[in-house]
C-alpha cells in the first residue's frame, strides 16, 4: 500500500532510535497512518503517577488504535516467537488482547506474514495466533476478539510460563 502521507523531513537521528524511525515508516508506508504512538517512548516511566495513568489507559489506547504494530526484536519467524523477550513485558497482554487489528514484524522489520497475505494478523494468520496461544495459553478466540465482560464471571489467569517463576501473572475477568 503506497502512502499519500507527506513528511517534510524525518531523520532517525532526530528521533534518536532506528527502531522508532522504522516503526514510524511502517505506520506510514504499510498502513497510511499520519500519526503514530509508541509505548516505548511515549510514557514517562520516571513519573509514577504518569506511569499509573498510562497503564490504566492502555487498554483503551490499544483498542482504539487503527493498527497495533508489534516489533519482535528477537524473532526471525513464527518458529522462534516463544524465545522473544516481548512475551515477558508487563503490558504485552494488553497489546495482544485490546487491538482489533495487529501486525507482527520480526527483527529486520519484515512482517512475519507478508502484507499481501494479511494486513491484520488477528484475522488472517492462524499460524501466528496458534503459536501465541500455545505460548501464552490464551485461547485463540480471545486473541482474535477479546471483550471485557461484567465482573462476577469466571476468572482466569493468563501469563507467560516464565512469569510463573517470577510469581507474576495477570488476572483477567473474561
């Protein structure tokens, strides 16, 4: 998809991160986005009040996004997804469940599934979702279309197997 978004100057030295530059390029070129929000740089982690507010707001941010672009810096293919450190991050669960549209990119910024096959890995990428379901033990139906339900329903624990050793899991009320 060719973008018609016009950018006067976009020098990665200005943004100080080649990953951030590549992220913005993918958002513009692959999905025709004029604006992009990146969780790695848009949250002030030195401010506990801002961090608390950001974590509380993240589900809504991801849910309302046009597309969630997920960069897996340790992944070359679907076969090595389980080794990626992304699955150990604190808000990976929100990033997985909240957005309706999601695209996974490997460490060379190549999509894990080509764009001509799938612009949305939550809809058309059974192999990716099957592997993520295996890694996280989250049912594929929740990965595809998670909805918050009223409290009082059955509670379930989701998390990465490495989380069990650290004693941290995330409670969802599906």
